[in-house]
């Protein structure tokens, strides 16, 4: 289902983006607005599909956790990089605070922690028209009785608290908002959009990580959501997660679970290379082979790549892709689909690696297969990189430029 739902969206998003960019300057302002509306609607549909697939994977027990050290400063940098521009666009103040005595890292699943924090902050920004949104990372109050073994027995419990000055939630609706497809107000989805899946997914993921999410809120004043996590992912936590009560029992005198130390503002952004702008990625003269059996995707990719001066070859199956590579040694990079009849992308890639010169040829998978293990299987088969459809055009150009440059450097060193 992931493949079938994402595949048509790939061509829809790519082609509508090309129209909205209007590089040929032949569209009217109204036509560009139409194209932008199509692209935005497709993007919203992609988010809905992702949420439904996530919920389906969780309920089917198909979510695999990958415990690893997660640096807290990376969490903070991600929040600032992602949400400060959104908050500024709405005239909101977004603050990130961290207590001074926290460990540098915790052991958990980085992707799932990021997903929970993203859902909580997205809601906070969406439902706040004036004021501020604050993320505070702290240690949970001592002697808190969570009623959940993975937290009560943890060496240390961290709290990720998102506080906003938004519309708030009525007390009798606090339990309902964590149910799938439910929102506190039936008119909320009309005014703000959304499916009501984000909090349901977040709570289930929190339980899989051995944690829990709590909420306190007042209508017209704002809401406080707190994610409690053990500093180390418990063994078999996904299988033994026990649904926690929404309000842990705190020791007397501590008040609500979000009153941690004031902490310090996080001002440092994560150090990472910026994505190149469109003008910074020069692929003119590059020859690319697309191996994909979906003509809609091939048309969309070809249209986008040819605008940037690339020469595009196309095969709709693995066998023809191998044949074209032997006939065209000038191919600089291959864009490979995973699911094809007769011979899939993994099998085709293994054969490419056995060709003369095929060992160093970049093979980037562009695929709608986004289930656990898909990426790992393709990388094991010899894929250079793995990009999930629908693909962002600038991201694709950046990935291609990076791997082509590396391949050329390797070839020059060998010669």
C-alpha cells in the first residue's frame, strides 16, 4: 500500500512543482497559483498517507526500534532549525530551554523521538495564534509515580515539555484527543486542518520507547504536553509497553509535571552542510539512466532533469537497464526503482555491480517502498543511496551531485 499510494503522488508533486516554478516564464500568475495549490494539496495528502501508514505499522507490530545514543543538543538544533521559521511566520516566539545538569545523550530510537517531538511542536504552533511556544528538556521530578514499570524502574527519566499559549483543550476532551481520528472540537479540522492522528501515533510511539505523554490544558490559555522517557531504552520495551495514565502521580508540593528548572536558551544550531540552492547544483552534461516501470514517474523525472541540462536514458525493466548501461558507458548515475516485474531493483543493482566499471557507478534508489527493512535490503544489494518517493526536486539534484562528484574523484584517484 505504501508503494501504491506514494507512486502517483511522486509525479503529481514533481510536475506541479515544475509548473509552479515556471522556468520558461510562459504561465500567468493565476496559472502558477493553480500549480502551487495542486502541489500544496498533494503535500497534505502525503502527510495523511504517512500518518495512516505509521498508525497501521504500529498496530500491526511492524515498527522496529533502533536504540542508539541520541545527543540532546541535536534534538534542540533540529527543533530550532525546523520550527523557528514556522513560528516567526506566525509572529510567535519559539524558545528551547534545557536544564543544565542533563546527560549529553540518551539511548533511544532517534527517529521515533524526533517524530514525537515534531508532532507535539507542530500542534503547538498550529493551534497558537499569539504568544509563544516553548520546549523544555529537563529531568522528571524525583519520586514521581508514573504507574509504568519502564519509567518507575528507570535510572533517570527525562521530560520533553511543549508549552503553548494557544486555544487550549477542555478538560473533558483531554482523553479523547489521543484517540485516532479524534480532535477536541469537531470544527477544529475545518479551521486548522489535520487528521487527528498525530497525538495517537505519538502516544503509541512513546509507549514503545518505554515512556508516556501527559497533558494539562485550559481553554483560552494554552496547553502543556510532556513526553517522559527513560534515559535508556528498556529491553523489549516495544513488546511489553503498558499504556500509562495520562496524569502521573507527583510527590506532594511539586505541582504539575512541567515545572522543571528554568534551564538556558539553546542558541547553537546543529553543524551540518546546508542543502545547495538550485543555482548551486550544476549537473549540465550529466547522463542519467532511469530504471522504472511507471511511465508517470519517468515522465516527471525526465521533465525535471532535462530542465537542468541532463541527458536522460530510460528503461522500464532491469534487463533493459543492464543492456543500456553496456551500450552507454557515458552514464554517470542510475536512478533505480525498487519494485519492477521480473527483476526488481535489488537484483538489477547486484548485476550492475558485476559490470565492468559498475562497482563505482552511483545507483540511487528512488522508490515508494518505505516499510521497515526496505532501505537496508537495497543498500545490502549495492545501492549507493535510498530516497523515498515522492522526492523533492532540490534534494534529488543535491544527492545526485554529491554522488557523481564522489564517483569522479574515486575514478581519478584510481587512474
